[in-house]
C-alpha cells in the first residue's frame, strides 16, 4: 500500500495525532500487507453482508525509537524502496518476512503539530 506518511494517536488526554514521514526528499514508501480470508458479517445493520470476505491487513512490528514515545506497542512494516517492494511481492516467504522489522532509529521525521 503506497503512502507518504502515517500517524499515531498519543496516549495523552486529549488525544492528538503525531505524523511520521521521511521528509520531502523521500516522499513515498509502502506499507507491507497481506490479503486474507475472513468469515463474518460486514456492512451496515440495514445492509449486512454475511459470508467469506477478502480483507487487506497491514503488518506491524515492534516500534522503533521514533514511534515508541507516541505508540510503544507497534509500528507498520515499511518498505522504503523498489528492491524491498519487489522482495515483498515476489520473493519466497522466508525472504520476504525478513522485511518485517522495525525501521532503523532516526529514519522517520516526527511532526507533533
């Protein structure tokens, strides 16, 4: 899933958004994710859809030092370049899953506005 930034909510009251990105020199990256089947009811109460559905799930990993002060539990798995995108999409599973790791500390720009 292509993205240019993402946000996490603080655990403070009132909650507020903190945005993370790589700056203007590196605007795009991708979230790693998987399609998976799920059985249940989706939709609205007026128009429910019961059955098997294909859902897209973002993968997460441990938070790095940039994200941890805002959301210590996890951060999205981020694929930063074309080589990582291709590995995620086409490599054997064991090789692709090596990308499910936190980014190096200091890689993200933190915008607390």
